[in-house]
């Protein structure tokens, strides 16, 4: 029973999307409840040695195929765009400290 609970709450690393220095977007996947759905978690990392930071950027649930995470595109040194599979986009601008001014969530 413990292994089932661990699997349902575990988060798997799915990689990083490099951005302009010092930024990258971290992707993680986890199960969404007992069904086959998957959540994709995005966070923005500022890699600066001991002063590194990480902020929540978004969460997408693939229970509706149109809402599933598709891609991240950097549109400038302090802006990016998150795209879901149906083509909708969510623009995100970073403030002067590098923190996202908005986040995006679908079905989480």
C-alpha cells in the first residue's frame, strides 16, 4: 500500500528548457489522482550559484487533451510564452528580480 501511495505522490524530472542566462524552465511530471492523467509542473529557475532561486510558473493537467502542456518559448530576455496542445498561449513577463509576474494553470 505504501508503494502505491508513493507512486501517486511522486514527481518525476522531465528536463529543463534553457533560457537567456541565468534562466531555465524546469519540467516535472506527476500522476493526477488515481486515473491515467498526468500533471506537468513548470518552475522558473534562476541559476546563480548559492543565490539560485526557483519560482512556480504553471501546472497543466492532460485530462483534457487540449489543456496538456506543449512547449515553452522565450520571447525576450525577460519574457516567455507557455503553449498548450490546442494552440492557446500564456505570456509571462519577469519582474526586475526575475520573478514571474503571472502564472498559468489548467486543471490542476
